[in-house]
């Protein structure tokens, strides 16, 4: 049995290399024997192979290896593609030796960092993936050298978004665009993972269709009018386009970093410096696909500027109220950047924040869900009413300011979204 920390390590490549080397040496012995040449024993030939080719101590453990009844997903140790070519909307990938034996959907999720395994399966099911010219199942096991052609992007089935009379807080509106103060808990657009009814209702897109009647179709047809996004539990200012020309110009402005975006966040702990910039790439976490990470070198460049507004020393511990100006707009950028500093956003359980906030003198450790005081002290009894945990129920992250030059009129547009009442109440509770 391999040591605990090594159980995900695959030795398949080492076994294959050793076996092929032995077979080649044996074949050479036989050929030389027929010709009457002087031979080297197979064992000597194997000993002269380059060090990386020969399976060393790990091969001795092979007879003792037992199959894991619940194997964890294994990431390939090396590149899974020999080459990648892009022609129009078709990507062509050649499977490397490392990819031999991998499922097709797992291979695509690793070879193309921008898509998840679920999206890879959508591509395969839609017939957008061919292996050596043939459509196959997601479970197809690849062989080294096989060519995988991927056409276009994964497209979920149409969501059939319908107008809904949902109240909107409109901060600015003209004939070309609008800026909405989105409330926390509202999704910007429907997602492919929910049921048909749930994913088609209650989103910002549904509300916009009701109040404005028409939105741009210049971007993804499943997201009319949506130029950029806010996380479901993030509130604040978001701009939407009413026509395709405005949509395209706004998209170019976001890409060119011509739109100023400032957020307000409350984070755990006390930031030492008044100003700090975080320049770390953001990529999808290879294990927990709903999360992002700064620990992958192949991530997309992301830059956040953090400015301290107020440091709070409270009976519930130290907190810091900050403004964050972002130059890029990566998924979960502020949340994952604050985690990288060791100061997660309050309420952001996904990135390390505790679910609730207790008084420090309650002697209760905070790790996700609130523990019982008796458990923490080794006895019985629940946390007293005066020591109850305050749960925010959302991330303390708010898009407070948007400023840009209007893409059609050239006028300067600057909009402030006031801090939501629930966040103001939480700050007052901490200060009390």
C-alpha cells in the first residue's frame, strides 16, 4: 500500500516505460543472436537506460498495490496534449502518452482549462467532439496519438427566459443602456445546472425583459443584455446593454480596462498596510470545480487594488472594511484575492470565512458552522443567547461604484450604489 499522501499518484507511465524497454531489449537480444553477434544481457541493457525511463523503487510496490474501492479523481502528472491547434472555431488536440487511458470528458476538462467536465460532456453529447474523425461517448478511453477535434463552445439547451415583474432598483437608464443596483441572492442570468423551472425564473434577465422589453443579443443569446456579471450573493451596480452596438462597445471597454469598478468589502482580520495590490492569476480549481484558485500558473492575469477604509477592533474579533478597485473582472476575483492575503470576505464560506460570528470571550472556535460551547469546553450545554452567532447570510461584498465614458454619447457616467441595509445593520452590530 502506498503512503497516504501518494495514493493518487499513478505509476502507469513508469510501468509502461519499463515494460517497453525490457521488450525492446529482449527483441534486440534475439535479433543479435540470429546474426551471431555478441549480446548484452537484458538486465544490463535495462541498467543502461536513462534514469527517468526505468521504474525505480515504486515498481517494487506494484505487487502490493490493491485497487481502491472509492478512487479519487486523478489528475495527469504531465501535459495531456502533444500539441494544440486552433482553426476558426475548431480546436485540435493530440493526446500525449500521459493521456493514455483517460476518459474523453476528463481529458477535455484538463486540456482546456476554461471548461468544466460537465461542459465537456455537453460538447460530447452535442456531437461537437470527434476522436480521429469519429464521434464517441464521454467514457471513451483515449490512446496516445489520437486526435481530438473540438468544434465551438459548449451550449446548454435554450433556457426560455421569460419576462417577470420583479422590482428593480435602477440607478441610471437611457435609450442605450441601464445600470441596476442588483440585490444579493439574485442570479444575473439563468444557469444550466438547475431544473427547467428554477433556472428560467427569478433572474435579473427576467426582470430586465419585463421592465425594458428589449435587450441586446450581441453576446451570448442565453444572456441578453449582460455585459459583465456579479456573483449571486454579491450586490451592487451592474451595467446592461439595450442594443448590440452598445453591447459590443461596452465589452471592448471592459476588455480595455476603461471602466472603473470599485467594491466595498468587510474582511476578517486586520490588514497591516493601508494599501496593497494583489497581482495573482485566477484559474478554476482543478479539484473543486465551483471554486477558483490563485495557485495555478496557467491562470488568467488578475489585478486588485485594496485600500483600508476602517479597522474594527470588536468583541467579535478584528475586521477591516476595505475598498477594492479591480482592473480585471475574473470569476470570484476579489473573494479569491482576499483569501490569498489571509483575510477572507465575511460570510464567504467557500473561501474560508466562518459561517457565523461569535464574541471572542465565548471560547468557541469558528470553523464553518457554529459549534456548541459545551463541545468546545468539553462539557454539555449550548451557546447562551448572549453569545449567539450572527450569520450574515451572504457575502459582505458590494459593487459600490461604476464610472466610464458613455460608449454612444461620450458623456461621463458615474454611479454609486448605496450599501444595502443588511450590510449596514451588520456593521452597526459589530461596532456596538
